[in-house]
């Protein structure tokens, strides 16, 4: 109806779900405010009589320019990922309060932005602290180490089809259509990644999903949770540190320092397989992810001109044709390109 509030029905649905979960009584005052952030879920701050909480519900169609659909059941796996990690290192995730598989939503602590700034926002201001990047690398490696070679988790997170729909298809396969002369290399990355099942993977380790908490990083948005290749998480995060060099050029040396400290801190804790093997997979995957963030279904929003995008294409295409096995060598190739 013309003039109607598009948020009224979602807010009413969330209120009803909170009542069913026992977090709210019918008639009690409640304030709901949508939060900015992801493209794949509705996220709300809800001020209950007991205090603020955060409610997250998955969307069937993602909020991107191209048609990109994904099963809403992924919301359940995100909750399970947070629950699993909370048992390993509780400070690395928000505290969970309740979940509803019927409503495809869950409720967690609301973390105040003043105490928990988003890492992406810090990086956008050129604030890049290598010690924090090292914390991210260590925390991520500890999650992978604690979940490696766990048949119980492999069965619980048997989400190959979800991961393909959310990551491999929109990133690597969509990019292969735009770059047919690199399609063979991109499809090879899909096969290697999809065929590797070693540890519990977050699938979206991006600075926008990492809070700079007072006790270290806090990971959010594990909608792509999958028992698969831990190299994907490492490459996915490092990719963003490279791309930020073109967004905030004056901070590029600090971003590259973070790249090195994060990767070194992570690799130093790899015990579930030879670290060199995992590094080689991450180094091979990274150029595919670089190219995907300018020519896949989910390009980064901050590279808006060809002047910014072309260096990404040049480096990524070159490295897809001649893969490297060391992340330091890849960072050197990137530094050389953006400095020329």
C-alpha cells in the first residue's frame, strides 16, 4: 500500500518471534531498529525491557545488484558456528541468547560500537594496527586447529551446497564467465577448495565482520559456515587487506604490514597439516578472490573507478596464469603493481 512502512511487517514478525522465545511478553514495550551491514540478512537492534540485544534473520535473496539467492537455512549453521567457537574461545564471538529454527533467526548480545568498532571502519580511516592483525591470525588459526580432523563437526557442518551457492559460484564461477581465458584456473580453484575438508570454516572472514574488541577480535556473520578448507578463511581475509591499499592509498604500507603479521601469526599455529601446503592453497586462491571482488557477483563497493580496478585485474590475471606458493611473494607482486 502506498505510504506504508516497509519495516512494519518485519518488525511485527520479529516481535512475535521474541514472544515465542520467551524474551518478551505480549504488550511489553520494545523498540526495534534495523542495523546497517550485511547484504544477506536483516539485522536489528532490539531494546527489550531487560536491555538491548541483536537479532539476525537470513534473507532468501541477497541485497546485491545481480540476482543472488541462497537457502535461508544457513542461519542455523551460523548459530551453530558461533556456538562451536564459543566453546573454544568465548571472547571471539558474541554471547548467544536464543535461536529459532522455525523463524530462521537467532538472538545474541548487542555489542556497543563505541567499545567494539568494526575493523573495516578503522581501516577506512587508515588505522591499521599490525598487533591487532596478528591477534586475528592467531584467533582464526586456533579455531581451525581446535576443529581440524573432527568427524562430528564434518557431519554437523556438511554444507557443501550452501558454501557453493554463497562463495564458490558467485565469486569464482561468476568471475570465470567474465574472464574466459582464466576460466580453467578459476574452476581448478573451485575443485580444490570444494574437495578439501580439514576444519571448520567461517567463510566470510572480512574486516566488516570483525570487531576490534577490548580483549581482541570478535567474529560475526558466519553464514557461510562449512567444514572445508581453512585456507579459504585465510585467503579471504588477506584479500581485503590488499584491496584496502587501493581504497586508502596513503595507508597501503600499514595494510601490507597487517597482511604479513596476520599471515605469519596464522601460519605459525598451523599444526593440523604442513603449513607450507595450506599456504600454497591460500596463495593460489587469493588472486581468484581478488578478481572476484571487481568482476564477480559481489564486487567491493569502494573500488568505483577503472583506475582502481585495473591494478586488481592485472595482478590477479597474472597470478592466475602463474600461481605463487608463498604469501610473501604474492604481497611483493601486489606492492610492485600498486607502486608503479
